[in-house]
C-alpha cells in the first residue's frame, strides 16, 4: 500500500505534467507557424491551429495517416517526403505553393525523443507569400530600371562615396568607345583617359554632390580614340531615408550636336556682321570711286594740248585701277548680299601688262621690274585675280 508521501509526490508530478501540457498547447495554439507532428508510422500526433489552413485537419484526425488527408499544396506529397526524411534522417526543405497562391517555406525534419531516439517527423510551414511578393516586385523594378538605364541614350553612372565608378550604362560605353567597362569599375572617377583639363571641373562638381549639392557642368570629353564628345553632366547625391548620402548618380547627356549647331550659329552671325560691314564699306567706297573715275575721264576727254602727253598714261592707269576697285566693290556687295559673283575667263598676260607701270612706280627707281609673260594666253577667273592682285 502506497504511503501518503508517495501519493502526494505522484499528484505533484501529474499536476506538473498537466501544466507542461497546457503550456505546450497554448504555445502551439498561439504560434503563427503551421506545424504538424507525425509519429514513426506517419500518423498525426499533434498540430497547430495554423496547420488547418493548409491540411484538412480536425481534432478527431489525431492518429490518422498523413496520406489520408488532403492539402491545399500543389504537387507536394507530404507522406512521401516524410518517409524519405525518416529513412535518411536528413531534413528536407522546399518552397511550396498552395492553390490559393500562397507561398510557404516547408521544412521536414526528424523528430527525436529526450533519449535522442527518432520517433517521427516534424513538418513546419512558414508563410513567405509577402516576402515572395516583395521579392517579385523588387525584381520587376530592377528589370524596369535596368531596361530604362540600358536603353536610354543618356549616359548614367553610379559613383561611390570615395569617388570610384560603380556602374556605367550602355550609352556611355558606346559613345566613349569603352571596350570593357568592367575594367573601370572600382577605379577613380573620372577615368584616366580623360585629360587633366576635363578632369578638374568634373572632380569639382562631383565633390559638390558628395557634399549634398546638385551640380551640373558642360565640358568636352574625349573617347578612348581621342575624339571630342561634349556632355552636359548633372551630379545628384542619392540619400537614404535618413538623409545620409549613399552614392552619387551622374547623368551625362551628349550635347555634341548642339555645340556644333551653336558654333555654326556663331559663325553665321559673324559672317552676317562681316557682310553688313562689307556692304557699308562698299557703298562708301563707291562714293569715293565717283571722283577717282570721273576726274581722269574728264581730263582725258580734253584736247591733247590741254593735257600733256606725259600725264595721259598715268591718267589711264588711274582709270583702270579705279575700274578694278569698282569690280572689288561689286564683289563686296555680292558677298554682303550672299550672291554668287559672275565669273568669266580673263587674259592673264593683259592684266600683268596693264599693272606693270603702276607696280614700277610703287617700287621706285632703284628696283627694276621685269615681266615674263606666257607665250600662249593664260585664262583664269578675273575676280580671283583682282582680289589677289595689286
């Protein structure tokens, strides 16, 4: 017959086991993880409330083989996987999906007793639906961003806080003729094939961005073959949610064609200004030529007794020079009005002969001027000859 002390001790143990059982039941009921414990015969021993969302379990299913129960999982044989785990004593892990588009991380591992004896398996399901959704959204966002970056005609770069190139888009690789952009990753920005004159403003504006300022600069770069390419580059600091700068994004727009157009516009404006000046000079010069051409004409029209013979030759020379000046004035007006001058062929020997006397007078008596004329008449455009002549 048991003593009162033994009865009291047994009652205490029963109460302790009851409390442990209650605590375990409360713990299993409160967890958000779906768990099913199977015995060595792969029959249900216990399960959590969350498990009923995946497996058709009720309180009366304790002791039923897992293979007799239906699940919402797609192409997942729990009985087969559990049998393999019991045989190999190795945990099995996989991502599984249910018919209602929920995703779970399933883990099946051997269940051991206190004596480290395997007497079943424990199946757990961790709901990773939201994680997979976020992962898919991030993946789609990355694909869109990369597609935009790689397909854009703008050269985009990512530069670290220690001024090292981390990324360059396809536009920059193509425009600068870089054969292998990976060779420049991790190296200081700007790349070493930029000239010092170009590096200085880029470094200055990069430093401003690293200090938190959005900064832009226009400068000519040179590709790997030395050809000039103009870029408008904007440096933007990329910050985290707390405002700390993580890296700098540099966006470079190729403005080479714009620069060429601006240069062409400046040249056109310059030529228009020169044309206006030439037009004014030509009109003023025409007024002067009236006297230069008119007076020799009047003197030569007089009788031979009124004008000595020695003056008649110089007067004719003045007249011819005046007409050549008039031709030059016409060319200036044609240039100012953007008209193509009339061009005809002219005898070079005749032009040289007509200018010999004037050149001799300009040279003075100490210089003897000799001409060597072509045996056959040489023809050329008189406008060019007049412009380059005396």
